[in-house]
């Protein structure tokens, strides 16, 4: 009959485990062992050494392992130092501050409007926006505003503007404006009054559709071409050439008849202070002498030069008492009854 297998017997064909049994020692050996120092067998000492190597390494091995770890850490530290030293931050020299989405979220700024949440964003260092900046409200600049590019505004109210080269499509100025130098290549339309206190130089054609009033002097270096010229006073320091007629105008001077007209004689004037005609009608019993006196409407500054010319007669007419206020006309001999005319020209 087969013996049943032991419960500890292996089932995969491996050798069976050794069963430990108590060791039988004789009395002599026991006595010797009790009186002598205990000595372990060779197999027991080998087992103790094997257990010591497995769970407790030697001091030499421990020091070697610690040294290796220290060397590895030192190498890693040196490599990490070179990496950090070679990598410089982008804003180290420019003083820039980069604000990302996480940083804005920490200060309470997100996609919602800042005004709705009552959050105020204060940036103390310099700030640079590389993209577009859009604000829904007002922008207040405490310092100077410097623009390196164009400034576009649908409506701008500026208390003071200092600009170099400026191009304006349309400029409406409602208040006082001071311009050191103004160069315009287009049209200039002024609806109100224009006051020019300094010298004005016009290099091209000047066209005035309405009246032109000059309170001061007018100096013209070239030729004046005009359809009509009216001047209260005209002074020419050079030659005055008139290609057309000289027409004088003004009020008729006053005339007082003299005693050389005869019985029922009459006299009348037609002209002005510069030129005119004296018409006389000689009556019966005329005498030589005073024909009449002419009184100018506007006195001359100095005594003028007067020229008399009789029309249709050989009588001699002459001037007596010329002055800045007028002159008297005399006849050298008595005139027979009839009508006569005397032209006069007065020049200062």
C-alpha cells in the first residue's frame, strides 16, 4: 500500500524540504560544552555572516554610496546653474511687465468689464501694449502723450496743441488761434473778419470779389490793373501815365458875381474844385473889371495853380487874389452885351 504524500511535499517535482530534528549529544559532549566556551559550527557561522551581509552593509559600502550620491547632486547643481545663468528674462533690460490671464484673474480682472466689478488696475512701472488697446470710457493722461504714428479722432477738443508737421483735412477754429508759420496748399475760406497785424506776402494772384479797404499805405512793386480806381488822395513819386481821359468830379464851387457884368448881367458855374466852366451874360453898360469870385468846396493845402481860357472871344481874362480858398476872375476891357464862357483848371 502506497504511503500518502506529506502535506509539505512539493507537487512540481522539486526536492522535498528538509525536516529538522533535535540533535542528540552525548553526556561528555554536553559536559564539555557546559564548561568550555561555546563554539559554533562552521555552517552556523557561515549563516550568521550571510545574514549580516544581507541586512547590514559594511561601513565602507555606506560611505561609498553616500559619496556617489553627493557627486551626482553636485553635478546636477552645476548643470542647473549654467542653464539658469544662460537664460535671461526677456524684460530684464527694458523694464517691461508682462501681465497674462492668470495674473489678471488674481487681481480680479477677467473677461467681464472692470467697471462692473469695481476693480481698479494700477500699473506702476512702464507698460507696453504690443497689440490694440480699446477703452470704452475716457482716458486721462497725466503726463505728455507722445505718438510715433498717426492720431485719428472723429472729434477732438484740445486746450493746447503743439505739433510739428501736421496735415488737416478740415480745420474749424471757433476761438483765437496763434500761428507762428502757416503754409496752405489748398483753399482758405474765412467767413468772418480777418485781422493781419504783420506783413503779408502773396506770391500768386489775389482776387477780391468785394470791396477792399486799406487803412494804411499800399505799396505795389508791379503794375496795378483795374477797371475802376477811386482814391481820396493819390500820390505818385514817379511818372504818372494815364492812357485814357482825366475826369474830375466833386461839388460845384460857390460863385459870386462882380460889377463888370453890366445892367441885368448874370453868371453861373458848372464843374468842381479842379476844373469847370464859368458862364456869363453881359448886359448893357458893362465895364472892365471884376467878373466874379470862385470859392472852393474844399480848400487846398497850398495855393494852387489856376489856368483860365476864354471860349469864342478874344477878351483877356485874368486871375486876382488866388488862395487856398478860391480865386477872382477879371476882364481887361469891357465886353459887349452877349454870352461868354470861361474854362478853368486848378492844380496844386
